[in-house]
C-alpha cells in the first residue's frame, strides 16, 4: 500500500488467505476447545439419529413388502411390529432433536464468545497504535473495520457456523446411510460432489475478490459520512453541502456497484450448482429403475436412497453456498487480523494476560512495578530537559522542531510563545513522546520513556509511568462519556472527600457533593460549557499530583471567570510544581519565571518573562489583550 498524499489508501488483499488469518481463529477458539468438541459430538450423533429415520422407514416398508423387489430385514428387526417401528422412530426423532438443539445453542454460544475475543483483542491493540496511524487513517475507516468487517465475522461464527457444521454432518451421514440402503447410488453422489467442488473452485477466486473489494469499498463512504457529520456546522456555514453530497454520492455509488457485482457473482455460482443438482436427479431416477428391474435394490431401499440423493443434492449445494459465506466471514477475519497484528507504538506494552500471542511485547514485572512505584510520582516538581531535540511527525514530512536545547528547572513556571505553526504544540507532543523522537532526547528528572523493552538503561522508565508524571490541560478539554467521578479519578485511587475538595478549589461548588460526583458527562463533555470542561480538567490535574503540569492554550476559549481560576492555578494550586504554559493570552504568562520564544521550530529567544515579551512585541507578534502587562 502506498500513501495517497497524507492519507493511507484502504487495504486490499489478494490471493490466498495468509496463514496468520487461520492462526487468529485458532487463538480465538483455543480456550474453548473441549466445550466445542463436546457440542460437536452431540451435533454429530444428533444428525445421525434424525437422518437414520429414513433407513428405519425403509426397513419398515420392506417388512410390509411382498413379491419382487422385496428384501429381508436385518436380524435385529425381524420381530418388530408396526408399533415397535413407531416407537423406535419416535425415540430417534426425540433424541436427535434434543441433541441437535443442544449442539446448536451450545456451540453458537461458545462460538460467539470466542469471536468476541477477536474484537476485544483487536481493540486492545488498536488502542496502542502509533499516533501516525491515526494521522493517515480516517476515523470512519477504523469504525468500518470494527462494525461492518467484524459484523461479517460475527454473522457466521457467532451462530450460523453451527448450521454450516450441521450440513457437513448431514453430508457424512447421507453418504454412510445411502451406502447402507443403496450402495449403487454412491458413485452418483460422489460425482455430484466432485462436480460442485469444481464449480466452487472455478468461482472461488472471483467470489473472494468481489467480497474483498466490497469490504474495501464500504469504508470510504462511511468515513466521508462520519467526517461530514462531525463538520456539519462548518459545511453549512460555508454553504458546501452540494460538494460534500456529490462526493458521498460518488463513493456510495461505487459501493453499490461493487455490491451488484458481488451479487451477480453469487447468483451465477448458485445457478451453476442448481444445474448440477438437476442432472443428479435425472441420473438417480434412471439408476433406481435399473436397480429394481434387475433385483439389485428393494423398494424400501430405493425410497431411502432416492430420498437421500434428493436431499444430498440440495445439501451439497447448500454446503458450497455456505462455504462461499464462510469466505465472506474469512475476509472479515482477514481485515480484523491486519489490525490485530499492526505494530504498537514503541514502549506501549500489552497486558501479560492477553489471549492472542502475537508479536507484540507484553508487560514484564519490571514495567508493572515501575507503574506502582513510579520514581517520579513522589516528586513535587521535576526538571525537564530537551537536549539536541529534532522532531517531525513522519519521515516524509519536514522538521517541526530543530535542535532544541534547554532545561526547565524543577518548580519553574516556564512559558512558551510563538506564532501559529512555530512548533509550540509539537513541543508538547514531543514531551509526551506521542511520536518517536528522531534526534536528541527529552527527559524528566533524568528519565526518558523506555521504547526498547530489552533495554536495561537505568535512566529509562515505563512509558505509562513516564506519561503519568505529566498533568495536562489542553485547549480542547479531554473528557469521556461516564460520570463526573470517572472523569476525575481516572485511576480509581481517590476518596469522595478528595474529589469534592478538588471541585471546590476550582469553583465547581454546585457539583461538590457525593450526588454531584454521579453527574453524567457526555462524550467530549458535550453537555458542559467550555469553561466547565476546563475546570473539570483542572480538578483532575489537582488530583494527579504530577510533578510536571502542562497547560496548552487552556484559556483561549473560556470566560473571564474561568480564566481567572486557571491563572490562579498557575500561581497557587501548582505553585510547587514544574509548569509549562503555552500562552494565548499574556495574562496567563504574567507569573512565569522564563519565556521560550519559538520560531519555525527553533529557539528564537529564551529568558526572563519581561525581556522576551518586549522583544516579542517589537516584532509585531503580540497577543490579544497584551496591553498593560509589560508596564506592570
């Protein structure tokens, strides 16, 4: 796959399924192996009891037959009366029905549970993808992978797989029971099966590629619709509805065209199968007439065998129809498997108890212990050092930070200014190690995140432990769907009194009680004002007790009262911590010890607040509402 500008093209698979796809299914089903075997045995014998009824009826007919075309019963049925046959049939039907029902319900439940682990394990790994993956992959495409593609998997493996296996059982028992009733019919059934196999193989590549292209063509329209919905207000403001509608219509028409193409391939395949089944019935009728005329078959045996042949013709066709649907489900597994095996960001480890043993690195005792006894968590403040740091978001993109060298002292209030595009937010991205640092190093109290799990460097720290040492208040507040309590206490390590105290300190007294902690927060805090969201984030930072606090233009979109509280936070609440403040308003910088002026990703000036801002204003780069600050 080659990148299309900055957006990666949708994946398109070709040829046979990779062995890793089948290994993924093995991972999913392995924990349930014995339960599956138990239910499979029930289904196998349950189908045998139901189908063997035909043989019993054939023997019953032969017991009533007189004259040519009749055959003696097996010895164990010699004394059976009509009522005995009825009783035997009833017992077989009841037992076969119960066993089949338990098989289908039990197997479907276990199978659904197994494939759900595929969803969970893939989600677990996707949450640890490098940020660059989300930069080049539309959100709608990821959503499609976890909805439509996984839906194709669950549609078969979550329940109908039991029906597919029943068909396989039926085919086996039809061959076995036909051999008992009329062995001469076996060649016809085998010829039919082989002919339909050839038809399936002739259509397999076409059907597989059609389904693959159908899966790939679905996500562009979904992605476009998702992103259009997110930007609906902007689109309406600039009266761009028509252009977005036309693009969606084009993408949707392409998907519908692929849907039609796939349907045509399936109908053509089914028609070829029906022709073969019709030919089998004609051949079976001729075989039956010849067998009875020459004394090779009894009337009952012909009835049983012909019934099985009629049924087997449809069953063989159903088998290959289901096999084609199985291919569709395997396409879904193939697409989920790609995400399942995509590398994680360096240093992002999976829990040791993961079910799928892929090539990803899992937690070690050292990593777990470092999170529990984080050497940075005991510090009130910690120094932050940038040493020869050059940073870019991708090897294909230009540098956004170039050879930065500076140190932020422990407990220092450190401001960062610069025009849009100067690298301010990129500096914070680099601090969190959200992207690989191409050159140089960034450390907190001399520690950097461990990106190589095999490293024994004492100056390295588990990535999660490193990031937890930084409290963050962004311009766009990060809140999650759930209760206020869950948004404040992300590690579930604080008492109600501590949560209420944090809310009180930031001016959210109306929520500062036990009932208020259960207040429902919508995704991204949609049911809160911008100011309220920022204050909730401020409360969360107070509870984190991290030695480093980052405020990235946190006051840019809030009301004066909320801004006053946030400014007070820098002067009082976080007075003993190391503060990194990216400013939108100069009032936020008035208490900073030093200011870093970034320009084109480089240090233009670094020094005391008043000196840097004077030079900054001389260059006509002053902020809104800057008057009066320098004169104080």
